[in-house]
C-alpha cells in the first residue's frame, strides 16, 4: 500500500480553513499514472484540493447550502472515503478523511486495481492501512484526548517531514502502527532484552491494565409508508488501551455473540493484529446471506501500541432498528397538526444515557402558539422558535411506547430557517440516543476471555454502548428522499 498525497488541514472555529502541511510522493504518483493509463486523474493543487474537500464535507463558506453532486438523493457518500469531482478532469477517489478538534487529516491512497466498476471499500487494503496511518498521525498531533496549545501543535507539525521519512518512506507506510509521544507512564528504553520495534518509543512500567470498549452506531431512514422500504444499518468499533509491560507484549481479545446474534461482517483490523482466521475477513455485507456465515467467537491476538487504538471495525445486519417511529403532519387552516409515535423494540435495553427527538420546521414563520402534549418526557421550544426538542429522559414507560400530539401555529413575526429539501409537508424527526451496556448485534467482550501474557494478573475493563447517527423518521403524509438501495457504509 502506498500514498499519493497527504494533507493536514487547520479548521479552527471562526477562522478560515488552511493547509498546514502537505506532502506528495512523486514515485507513487508515477505508479498511479502507469496503472490508470488514459483514466489517470492528477492530484490537484493544494488550494483547489482544499476548496473541493471543504465543499464535499459541507464546511465551505459558500452561500450555496445545496450542492447537487453532494446532496442529491442518488449520491450515497461512503465516509470516511469521499469522492472529489474535478471540473472536467474526472474524479479523485478514495480520499480518506479523519477529523478531530481543529484538524482535518486527509490522504489519497494508491488503488492498484481498476476503479470502474468501483470496488467495495472493504476489499481495498490501501483504505484500511491509509486510515490506520491517519489515526496514528492524529494521535501524534493531538495526543490521546488532550487538547494541545497552538505552539505545541505547531511544533509537532514541524516534525512531520522527518517523521514521515521514518514511518512512510517514499509514500509507503511501514507495516507497524504509528506511535504517539510517550505518556507519563512510559520511560526511555534502557536495558531491554527483547528487540524493541522502531515505532515503539518506550515501554510501560506498572500493573497491567487492558481497557476494551465496543461502540455500535445505528443509522436509519424510516418512512412510515408501505410503498417505501425503511432502511437501517449498524456498524461497530472496538477500541483498546493496553498498559502492559514488555517490548512486544501479547494480548488476545475475543468478541462473542449470543446464539441468535447477527454475524459480524466487513471486519477491518489494526495492523498490530498478529494472526487471524481467514473466515473472519471474508464475511461481507455485499454477499447474500446463506446461513453459513461465521458467527464467532472472533479472536484477535495482537501486540498493542502504547496509545489507545482501534482494534477493529465491523458491520452487522440486525433485523430491526432500536426505535420504530411514525410521524404525521397535516395542514389545518393556519395550524399544523403534529402526531408522533415512538416504540422501543423489546430487544433493546430500556435504559438511556440520553434520548431526544428533534422536530425542525423549515421554510415557515417562527412558531406562535404551540399546543402540543407528550405522553412521556419533556417538550421544549428552541429560542429561535423553529425547533421542538422532545427530551425522552433515561427510560421509556413500561409499554415502551411514547406519543406526541397537538397543533402548532406559525404566526411569528419573522421567518425561520430555509431548506431546499424540506418544503411543504416534507419534514423529519431526528433521533439522538445513547444506550450504555448494550449493542444491537449482541456483540460483547467477556472479561474472562481477554488473555494477557504477563507475569502479574492484569486488570481488565470492558464496556459497550449503542449510539445513533443520522437517525431519521420522515413525515408519512409528505414526500421524502428515497434511496434505491440499502444504506451503505
């Protein structure tokens, strides 16, 4: 796997975005030109690339809130791999993007197979390795959740040229994870009998501790109409932080599923994983399920880096979304009749860290009289008077069903926000939820299954949670955007 180019972009709030660092690898670009032949697309200049990327991510300062190539219902983004359309010069794909705090990290890996028809991302080794490199650079620049001052960040950015010579010579990342700076619990190498890898700048001293967190994210598009198929998908990440003595410690984490759990698919692993059953990597959501899919347990032996890292990611085809909803709007004279019903599926743990339903209203005057009642939770009107926020609290009632019903008049003196998509009765509810100690697939890590080859008994900490992202319920009495296929990663 090789990189054609790498960019570090500063996107401070209130400041104009700019490229703080960029690197192009001419030898890799020469290979890309030979592989692509007549379909070769050159990497644009930094200024052009920055504008294209910000537009694709919806971060540009342009007055155009709707961009057809980006916002059309037929276009299905496959984050974190985005496609940049050059004016009359083809497309640049896959541009990998990671964003955290004030920085956006992007790279363009070399794809050594034909790009048309477009191959699945899960089949491209360069994608997983490119994301691993970006994640390592992200940790190096920003640390493990600790915000750096501007001088500290500038100092680390200044060291990138020499760092890339070591970890990515001639555009080819080494087959080892990129380490961040040593933490307080590490010491410089002094006398270590075992050979120390170049990427590991220190060793841990102290009681062995392993933290493993499984986070599943659910997305959904629900229409409440028999002529339109509801869509949802689930993807998960397993994140580890291992404090284990030794130059190359060995740890094994096992993911388990319940007897009726949905098999994990599209699994991508960190390069520190030392061995893996081939049946784990071949399970793909693109293939038709025939009942013979490998359903675990999923064992991942690895030699961990010092910093927190993503051990693996996966998808799962669960039979139902966690919350099924119905949303109906009707025009009644100068009022809008609102009716909402939400039902928590019986398989989901009825205990939330938070659960909110947002009902925005576009292309109307501000709200006047809001005569709406809820069966559970609390209803608030935003200070801009264009959004209803329904706080459902930390638990649904015993029936697992809640309702909202009433009338809203839009008699405010000024207009609310506009949206080119949500006109007339085209409207949606967006759900925000987080459920601790549960996953939709049933995937979990048993503390007893974590093996650490250490002289002292390690402390094992495991957790799991379910969260939502892009969870929409559309008004069934109006039109709504519909995708012709399933929700894609």
